DNA sequence: TAGATTGTTAATCGATTAACAATC
DNA sequence: TAGATTGTTAATCGATTAACAATC
C-alpha cells in the first residue's frame, strides 16, 4: 500500500483568502466565524470550506463556528507561513520592482534579501532598501545569502532554464517563476509557474462563455 | 438533456505556453512540431497535449505533428486573442504600473486604454503614454471609453466589492482581480482572481512536501 | 430542548491517463 | 512497408458535492 500523494492544490489556493477573512474578522473583534458565513463572503459552498478546514486540521465548534484566532494561527502553520523564508529576486523590471516593494509578503514569511539583474544600467541602483546586484555575482554571493526561494521576473528572452539549473545546483528549494518559459528541475525542487497570461486566457474563455 | 458546462479551465491555462512554444518554433523556421516534443519541453505528457489540442479543435498529421502556423492562429482564435479587447486599469501602484507598461499584452488582444486612481498625488501624472485619471470620474468617462475588461490592482484596504458592482452596472464584461478581496457579480460577468498569494501558498506547500 | 453547525462517509463530477485503432 | 504519431474511447484518479450523524 503506497502513501497517497495528497496534492489538494485547490485547497492550498483557497487558504490565503480564508486567512485574510479570518484576520479581518479578528480585527473586528469577531471571535468566531461559521463556515456558512465564510462561504457566502467568498462565493463558495459551506461544504467546501469545512472540507478544506478538515484537510488543514482546523476544527470548529457546532453552532458557533471556527475561532478566528485559531484559524489565523492554524492556516499560517499549515502554509508554513509562520516560518521565515529567504528569497532572492532575479530580473528587476517593472514586475520585479512591484514584487520587491510589496512589503506585505513579509507577513507570509517571505523575506526578499537581494535583487539581481544583468542590465549594467540597473546594477548598483537602489530599489527600496536594496542595491541591485550583478547577476554574474550570483554564484559568488549565494552562499552568504543562503536563500531557499528564487523569484524569477526576467524578460522572456533570457535563458531561464540555464539560470534555474544554476540555482538548483547552488541549492535553491523553490522557484516562483513569473516568466513564460517552463523550467524543468529535479524532484526535490518545487516550481510554481505564475505567468500572468495563463490567468488572462481563463478570463477570456470565461467571458466568451458568458457572452 | 442539459448542455455540458465544458469548463476545462486547466486546458485554457496551458494554452498560452503551447502558443508561446509554437511561436518560438515558427520563428526558428520549424514548420511542424509533435505533441511528444511539446510535452517534453513543457514537462507534460503527450496524451495531455493531444487531448488539449483536440478540445481546442486543433488537428495534426500522424508522424509529422502539428503545423506551427496552424497552432498559432488556432490557439489565438480559441482564446479569442485575435479579437481586440479594451481595458481600464484601476489602482496605479507598483503592480498596476507593471501591468500597464507590460506591452506584450497587446499581442493577446488586450488594449489598456485608461488608468484610474484615487490618490490626488497620482492623478494627472503620466505612466507610459497615459495620464492617470481620477477614479471619481470613472462613471462619467466610462461610456466614451467603452471597456469590456477592468483590471483591479488597488490596495486591499479599498472597497473592491463596491467598485466591482459599479463596473458591472456600467456594463463591464470581465474583471481581472489582483486584489485579495473576492468579489461577487452576476452570472453574465466573468471574474478571474489573480491574487499572487494563492500561488505562493501552493509553492510553500510543494516545498514542504519535497523537503 | 430545538436548531444550527460541524465533521465525515459516500456519491458524483470532471480532468488526467491508459489503451489502441487509424494514418501518413 | 514499418514505425512514429495522431485522435478517441475507456479507465482511473482526484476534487467537489450530497447526505447525514454527531454535537454544542
């Protein structure tokens, strides 16, 4: 009997919106929130909310609902957002800048510690608190930085696979890939493809469907 | 007998990467590409590629593969990317700016025609070729602009639902929602939630799984 | 207590994968 | 021709939804 893979990607995708809602409720001094209430606000079914919470090991009290404080700490633990993760960002274009300056990520345990680019005009310039590093120095600086995550926001002309292979060799554990290029890595490295055009394709299909 | 809903969201999500690959192959004077080749490059199974193409009405030739020129025009038609779509963008922060300046969206039929913000310091300033408009003028300017899509890149403190309801009332057909707030709209309006933290949650889960 | 809500098992639905005939 | 590849039907797998007992 083999161990189940237990993907539940859709469940993980929904978790941040549950967390956000629980934080709002908690800030409003609401101690409990029911699955029905959450479902109504997020446009989901209450069954799905309860099932998701069950998968995350979150329990509630019949007739009262879920304790907002428990939801917040429970979801953060479930997503490992209670553990700090060091990240480097490569490709400081407009999108890279937006992500680097999005200080809310800190709340999710994501700490961006360095920015890299290959453009001589950008290297040395400041973005927020960071001075942009030369990508040719990546290998040299990696061991001091010790990042577990690399955020790739390069232009699509770059050789993203070569860069990804180097990062894997250096010991990166996760790659948040905003480029259009798909990358192939070993089984011990996680890759999430966040190319914005995928979402736009789904939106277009949905618009067509609804006329 | 009711008509099938025919969601196939995962198929639509994969389409842009097929298109990108076909464009690259075509640019390299490669007239045909096989499903096996595409699968290898994208890290998918060839069965899935063939199934996706079948759903999109794309046909190939046994032993040769799919004509790259046909893939390009076929996928663009399937995604309605051959039809121009006018869009307004609301919330000109770092992410909004990055999307407004990302000129590649033009190739997908997305034409951003106006930017709005509520920050007095930003209104009137230029971003690329656009002068930022006052959000209070949205209703007044809408009928001249005639957008079908609204891109929401506001900060999460804003009342996104109120804004979305106004947009729907004015006749918007699709909302590309980058905020953390989920929005509820009628059945004739498409919403795609593109909150970046969902993807980060999946990446964290996958990293944990792979240790 | 009565009734609302949780938690879980079973049923359904949709997407992926397997198998294989058709074909250039 | 032989073999690689397409296209499709059937089987499997996983996620969603339904049903309902447990419970505060």
